[in-house]
């Protein structure tokens, strides 16, 4: 089973790399002293393998890390190694995004093509998945529908994240699915926008060139200051996770520019409701 690092897993990976660098040790030197392979150390430091508390304890002992920091990092290793609900859908989720989204406290996303997956109705999702994934049989489609519905449970938690989505007006106008599917989806959006944790804006046709022309992206933020924001850019040929301060700042600026160009939440709600009434 492929390991998908959680936010805690990424934090642990950063910490053990920082500690090694403070000791001025190379990967090979650590590997030699622990009688491990260099690749094992590298995978732990890059979050590519599930951390075992015992292995982390050995590393911390080598670096001379005292308690309570040592105990805290071993606890973090236990938490990072826990399997989330998404591990039951390894065949559906190819990357780490869902594991990272699951722990976010604030999700900001721009999409010029589709309703965000967390806000899709079942029939809208089925039409999108059927058209875009080129799946071989109905069972694969239903498997993805089930995974998406499970993922949407994030918004119903007591600790639900703040979700701020902006999409192009074209998303409202393109008919997805058979008759009634798009109308039901838009009505669902109107209802979702009334929830205190959800903000929905629409970038109107009247906006000409804008900061979102390069395509969709998502910024994930976390409650613990130790966990930096992550910018996620999804593409048909693979996903990109940006974590450098420069890249994150650039995407925050882009999102703020798109937000400023979009309709207000009230205007957006009116436009969505109007599109629902006119939808077949």
C-alpha cells in the first residue's frame, strides 16, 4: 500500500531533517551509524515512507535529542503513521491531496472549469467522473462516487474547515449531466453558501484578463503554525505541491486578486440562483 503523508507526517519529516542538519551529518553518515541504507533515511526525511516510532526513536537517540522534544516527536510519529479513511480508497486517490485536505483549517480554491469536489452533488459528480476519467466500467465510477461522498463528510464535522471557493461564471452556464442535474447542483450551491464555514464567489464574464488565467489551484492552511501552507496545482499529467514561502506567497496574491475581481458573496448567490432558475 502506497504511503500518503499527512500534515503530521510532513511536519515530522521536516523536523528530523532539521535535526540532522543541526548535527552537521550527511545522510550517508546517519545511515552508517544506524546500519541502515541511505535511501531509508532519505525517504523518512521526505515523507515517502510511513514512520515507525521505533525508527524515529533510534534517530533521535543518535542526534541526542532530549525529552520532552524526543517524546513529542515519537508521539508525532505514531500519529503520522495512523491510517486515515482515505487509505480504503488507495485505488481512487493517486496522491497526497486528500490526506492534506483532511487536516486543513482553511481551504481556498479557484477553479475555472468545475464545481469544487467538496460541493458536488452525486449526479453532477457522476457526470463529471464519467466524462473525464474514461473509466472502463460502472463499478469504477461508483467507487469514485463513494470516495467523493466520504470526502465531503469533512464539511459536516464540528471542526469543519473554512472553505472559500471561487469559480468562473462559465461553470454555472455549462450544462453538466442530463436534464435537472445542473439545476439541482446550483440549488445545492445556494444552500451551501448559507453555511457559516463556506464562502462562494463567482468571477463574472464581465471580467476580462485576470490572475486566474493560468488555471485552477488550491491553498491549504493549518491550525498549527508549525505547518506551513501548501499550494496544490492539479493537472492531467500529475499533481504539484508547492511549499516554498515564495511559491505560497505568489498563490496567495493570485487568490486575493481573483477574489477582488469576483462578485461579492451576495451578488454571487443571486447569480447562482438565477442560473438555477434558467437551467433545464
